[in-house]
C-alpha cells in the first residue's frame, strides 16, 4: 500500500501544530465494496502513547456508554 499520502499529510499537520504538541491521523477509504475498509494511521508519538491518548479521548466522549467501561 502506498503510504506517501500519509507522510505528506503528517508533515502538513506537524508544520501547523504549536511546539510540544503531537498528533494521530486516522484515515480509511470510503465505499469499500466488501465493507472492510482498513483503518490506517500515522502519528508523531509512540504507539503506546497514541493508544493511551485515544483511550482517554474515548472514555471522556463516551463515559456513559457500557461498552467503554473495560478501557479504564
């Protein structure tokens, strides 16, 4: 898979962020015929830090939903 588009987008994001900020860019194609669009990502942080940041965000956004309780 050609990931040049992710590297280009990541550089554009990095160039716009203030100092000491990181990012996670998630992307997935629309309209996959089999419905199995593969999510891809690029990040300026370690995988562990990115996962923890996503967990924190999901918990804050969906704290009242039962399916979120196992993430804590």
